[in-house]
């Protein structure tokens, strides 16, 4: 039976090449456009979720209260996180990342290098975050003074290989040994670095910095909370702890908040001195979802109009099928298979369209999405989901409309009106309205980004 459906569908498309071409191109454009926007949505909603403790990681935020409006900072005294771990049973682990200066200068085999994507940190980094090492041991990689973990791409760029364990970076703080190579941190991480160093400053200087409640410069702390921790209760305890620890002049100038990792990407636009590489707004998610829906609906409406306009030419075919025993369910199935098949042909074209337009979309969004044969499986859920959705939506109305013809009238040769004129006219108007809204929305988003 299904073989017959496919044969009939291909014959219909072959006989109506212009109709098939317009439908396929229309659906392909709809699938391609929606794929671009939903790729952005999917990526935005996945930020920082690669970490197994994602729902239990938080960070302290410093709030300057002697100005109006208050100013928020991602940095805080190093002693805060370590004290919280020592005194609060709710805090299972902590790590602090910090920088001194905006760049790191070092020399390898007489060649000078400069990097801005770096942090100084402690061994707890790999206990708090799930950054994967492909060379070295996560438990010991940052346990020795003057050691560094380097990213895979940085290792290849400098040495031409990831087999760099034990190589030396000459810095102003002394020779630093490479003790680990990690996979590149993915783009959907707010925290990014290519080099993680252990302490290079003399121990006495670091002790004074780590023990100071008045040093707020360039350090960001992250805490892993015990399951079921009430953040409001933890915040109250933190404020009481800080009140006792801060010097008198600072206690009147600042307060603190606790920000969950899940809120950092969408809730940090107001935070200064922040380590977050990308910051976003959930408004963009809403806009892009609606644009995707508009594209799907426009493509489906275009198919419906063309399909119902062809109804008059297919009336006799449907009438004959009814006479020889086909019931309405079988006819609806045939027409839906036809729309799905056209949608899947459109899918093949949309893959090429998406590949062509992705660089322009990357420029619009400021991201670096890789759409190629090697990464095609990463987009399979969006592509197949959109294809099935558009195929089914497109075929439902034509299927119900065309199978509703009265067999007697068709066989008598009475003229069949091509597709409910009033409905088709309404669909065309609706299509133009959506297209106008889509163009305006895209221009607004483009200007804002």
C-alpha cells in the first residue's frame, strides 16, 4: 500500500514540475530559516549545562550600595569562598579564579607569546567544573605550584601537538610546567580560558591577598552547594559572616548576593568586572522562537494554498479511487505522505541553504556555529523535527479538503471549486501579515545585536 502511495506521489510531482518546485523551495526555505533561529535558541538554553553539578553551583556577587542605582560586580574577596566552605555545611566545595593584569606574557623556546584568556586558580577547579583533561590527571594537574593546564587548541597552535606534558613556559614569576591538556571549553560556557595557572606570586604575598576582606580585585568564586540547600538562608548567613569580616568602612559600602550558575547567562547584563564571555537576554529567545513559528506557518500556508489550488485537477483521481474502494482515511494518508515526501525533499535542499547562510547568521548573532557534514548530526533533532512538523501541518488542510469531495458530483463532471476561496484568501492575507512581522522583527533583532 505504501509503495503505491509513493509511486502516486512521484507521478503527481513529475506531472506538475512547477508546482513541485515552488512547494519544495518554499518548504526548504522555511526549514532552513527556522533551523538557524532554533539553533540559537537551543544553544542559549544549553549554557553551562555540561557541568554535572550545574544545578548546585552558585557564585557570590558583590553589590556596591553607596551609589544609586547600586552597582553589581562579579568579583569578591578571595577569603569569602574559603570561609564559607569552612564554616557553612551547605557549601561542599569552592574554587576561586583570579587575574593580575589583563594579559599573560610568557616565552617558549625563545618565542614570545601573549594571552588574555587565562586564569590563576586552585586544584578544586576540576572538582567544581567538568572541564575534561585529555592529558594529565584532574586530581593532580593543578596541585603543584607554578604549573599550568593548557587547552587542546592552544597546545596545537604553539607546539603542533597535544603531547606537551612537562614543557616549560618562562614567565616573570618563574618557569611554569605544563601538567595537563584539556579539551577546548565549549562556546556554551560562560566561563572561558585557554590557560589555567597555579600561583606564581610568592607565598607570603598570596597569603596576604587570600586573607584580606578588603581585596575585591579580579577574583571570582564559585561554590558547590549540598543538595536541597536554601539559597535565601545561605545568603542570610553569608551577609552575617561578611558583616563580621569586612573592615568598618567596607561594611557600610557593600553587601552580597548569591547567583545560581543557571542564572548567569541570562541574568548578568548588569554585572561588572564579570568573567562571563557571553551575556544574553531571554527576550531574544522569545523573539527567535516566534520567528521560527512564523517561518513554519508561512511555509505551511504556502503549501496549503498551492495544494488546494490544484484540487480541481485532482478531483477526478480522488473520485475514481473512492469508486474502486478507497476510504477517506486511505486518501488522507496518501495526501499526507505526499506533503511529508515534499518536505523531506525540501529538507535535503535546506541542508545546503543552511550551510550557505550559517556564516551570515554567525555574523548576526556573534557566535561561531559550525554547520557541516561533520556536525550535521548535532542539528538532526531540529531538522527532522521541523520537517515532520511542516510536512504534517502543510498536508492536513489539503487532505481534509480534497477528500471531502462528493464522488457523485465528481463523476458527473460537475466543476469542483479550487480550494475554498474564502479560506485561501484568508491564508494569503495571513501569510503576508506574518511575512511583514517577520521582516520587522529580524531588523529589530539585527539592530539590537
